[in-house]
């Protein structure tokens, strides 16, 4: 690797840091071969003519080498490498786990005209006032999303480019999406910088986590399909229904029940696609209700229990439970309130005075 | 058994075997009898079912015959006394028509912009938005009538200041609340429509460096101005200070310093143009000016005649006076009638 660096320094176009070259090389290696041309084009740093000349040869190592060579000719710095990393993570955003944070205004103010330059400046200033060794990069995408990449270092070490934190922020919304980085000690500083830069007063972590960033945005921005009662009929969707050869003497005994289940399901979940979540976790802190015969567990203590639902697509799975006959319709409101309450981690405590378990939001 | 064992052991065993054989045979016979009895029972029950079915069909036939006879008898008696029953029939038909008209009116009421439906706990409002003769998205508010009135669910985008408007008006004046919210939503979709239309249809004019935000109340981009000799890039920054208007409150057009004076005054005119006209209309005038420099304004086609058009999103709703029906055409033509379109609803009595 060092040899490559030395080789690079002799090429025309100026020197490029060895670490930068290595970082770019490793980033390109992470990308599946078919996506490499599109990704490099979205990066927008390398000239288009050279990009077209770059052919996607069988070995990814060779492609990565060629890209690094091109970058050296164009004197890429850590800034461009960081932008490449942002573009990579934007394309493959569902590989990370995103947590939603909600910001609240200390005082009710007018919706300001969002100034991106001022935002960047305030954010950088707040972080760099506490920590010098950080790399901060911004990139704005078409859907008004601002991606912020922060590589953390300490007072003694340089920023670790391979363990960067990503923040996605949409202007004029009180939500920020942060991908969980392993080092949580820098999180308070990050939150501080966010609220300072976006003119909010307070920030708190919501109990909403998922891999699919778009679904999280759908839930908090209220873009998912909800059913509302209206007079005007929605256009019917075409569904492939195979014509049934029904013997008129056969009567489906539970036809009305099936229709009721369908109707209730549609009222709760709506017609459109559900946001994609992978988990729902319920932490029970309720008392153990036993029959009088079993006196093993003391009734004073709360019975600690954790129920976790996991699925590749949890809400679609819940939607199909009742029609498949595996659960009663309507489903428990604990399950169906997930998009509405915008959370998938719940703590269930005793409702005072009533035997049933109630929902408590922390 | 004991004496048989004491006497001759083989005889005892044989006799035991014989006894067992006899017992087995008896059991088999009994089982066969039982099965036969069961079969007979089943056959008897089946016959009974067939009998009952026949009886049921007979009775059904009798009932229907009687009903028909009753109906005929009624008609026969009523044919004697003409006016009263037909008046009743007429009344019923009229009532039916009234109900259907009201239902149809409710169904299309969302075209007015603010419509609602009573729910068990309150009202569900639907705010439909439109801009420039196009119907755009609808947003819903589920309001629960408790003390205080509160919004249970909604599909209003997060960057619209719903909480602020609700805090101001919801408890005191619901009409004002809905009107303000509707104005905000309409202005937002109007601004968004202008920006998207511009990017889609006037991309030849635009230079790039788009800046916008979620509410579309700040828009900045470069565009090219062509004169006889060359093209100059202008940069315009539009600020929409009033969230319930789709025209900017501030439009600053800037260009590089080394431009002729004529272009500087052109920048000023452009600036005032952007303040008073929708974005895509402004660029339309630029395009017309570029194509035919003498022509100031094109003629606005006049929509007259029996049919009036309303474009709605992906399709066209045509309300025709001649026919008593309204047809829905699925078309994706980009043609729009400039200016406002008026639609009139005719619901025929026979329908």
C-alpha cells in the first residue's frame, strides 16, 4: 500500500494522501460491480470522459485501482473521498440502522427560510469548538435531504474515516435521522450541533428504529397511506382475481366473517403499501397475573418480559395475520398503533386501578 | 377350566381355542350387524333429508305463488283506484332521486376544496388542493369533537405549520382554521407545481444550481437570457415570505458585473415579473419573446360552447351539457387551459 502511494506521488496532477487513496480504494471495493459506474457518476468528481473510458473489467481490484489512479490525477482530497462515501451510503442506505430524533422549539417561532450555508457554518462551528479532529461533510440530494457525514477523532488521534456517523436532515422538519455509530460518546455533541444549526431548542431520541430510511421518513412525515373516511370513493385498484368455479350448492359458512375481517383490516391498515420496519419490541413491566393456585411468583414484583416481533417487513406481516386466520380482527391496538404513534419500541406498564396493561410513553 | 386342565391338558386347550373361536365369530357377526344397522340408519336419514328438501321446495314454491297472487290481486284492486298509489309511487321515486342527487353531490363535493364526513367521534375533513386548473393532492384531518377539540390523525406534511395554525384557530373558529390551512396547503402545492413544471418543461432555459427547501418557500437557480448577440446567465433568488401565497415576496435577479446596461434593466423587469406572475408563466413569456420578438402576448383561447373542461391530475373530467352523464377520460396530455377553468355539474333526474 505504501508502494502504491509512492507510485502515485510521482504521477502528474499532484500528490494525494496515502490514507485518502486507501479509503477511496476500499469504498470502491464495497460497491457491487454493476453499480460502480452509476455511483461514480453521481459522485461527480471525475470527468465524464474518463469515466466512460473506465471499463468494468472482471476483477473489482483492477477497477478500484483504476479509480484511485484517476483520483490521483485529479488530486482528490479527503473532502472528495468523504463525498464518495456519502454517495455510497445514500445509494445503500438500507444497510445501516437508522434512529429517529425529534427536535422541538424552545419558543414558538415562524417557519424560517432555511439557509443551507448558515446551517453548515453553525454546525461545523459547534462541533469544531469542542473537537478539532473531525471531518465534516455535507451533501444535498434531490428530495431535499441533507446528508451530513462526521468522522470522529480525539484530541490525540486523527479522525477515523471508516467509522463515520451519518445524519440525514430535511430542512424545515423537526426530525433528524442518525445512523447508529458504535461510539456513543460523541452523540451529545452531535445533538447539540444539530439543534444549534437548525434553530431548535431541544432534541430527544424517538423509539423508532429501522433499516429502511425511506420508511422512517414516511412514518414521521405522514407520507404513508392512512385511511380516512370520505364520501368520495377512491378509484378501485385492479386485482387479479381468478374466476372461481363455484358449485352453487357449496356455501361458504364463514363468508360474512371473512368479509368483516377484510373490511376491518382495510380500515386499520389502508390500501397502500406499509412502511417497512423490521422490529417491534414490547417491554412488559406488568404484574404477573396468576391463578390463585400458583403461588410461586410473588405478586409484589413486576414480571419482566420482553416480547420482540421481527420480520423482513413487519407491518405487511401484521396486515396479513387476520386474513390468514392466525389472529382475530381487529388486531390489538398495541400492534396497529406503530405507524401512528411513530414508535416500535414500547414499554408497557400497569394502568393504575385497572387490571389490563396500559401504554406508557416515556 | 381346572378339571379340564387336571383331566387332559390338550383337550382343555383345544376346547379353549374352540371357545375363543366361537367368541370371535360371534363378535364378528355382531359387528356386521351393527354396521348394517348403521348403514340402514344413514340411508334412512338420507331419505329423510331428501324428503324434507322436497317439502321445503314445495313450500317455497307455494310461498312465491302466493306472493305473486297477492301482487296480482293488489294490482287488480289498485287498477280500480288509480291516482293514490301512483302518487305514492311517484313520491317514492322523487325521494329516491333526491337521495341519489344528494349522495352524488357529496361524492363530488371534494372538488370544492374543503369537504368533510361525519365520523363516530367527530369529523373527517378533506382538503383538496388545486393550482392552475389542475387538481393536486388531497390532505385529510381527522378531528375528534371533545372538549377541547383535537386533531386525532392527519396526513398534512410535517413542514406545514399545522400546530401553529391549530393553536391559533382550532378552538375558537373552525372555519377560519380550515380556511387558513387550506390556503397554506394550496400555496405550498402551487409553489411546488411551479418549481416542478419549470424544471420539467423549461430545462433548456435553466442553468442549474438549484436550491430549494421542503416548503418550497425559497428557490434559487440560474437561467440563461438570450439577446441578439449572446446568452448571459442570470441568477434569481425567490423568497416566499407569506406561506399562504404562491407568489414570492422577494425576487432578486443578479447577473455578472460585465454586462451591458440593457441587460441590467432587463434584470429589473424580470424581477418585477417574477413578483407578479407565476414562475412557469413568466418563463412562457420569455420563451415567446425569444421566438417572436415582436409579439407581446399570445391570444388566450376562449372556451365557449357546450362543454367545459376540468383537468384533474392524470385525467380529464368532462362535464357535458348535452349528455346527462359525465365521462372520465384517462389522458396524459400536457395541454391546459390557461387561466381558470369553470366546471358546472349537471345531474340528470333519470340517472
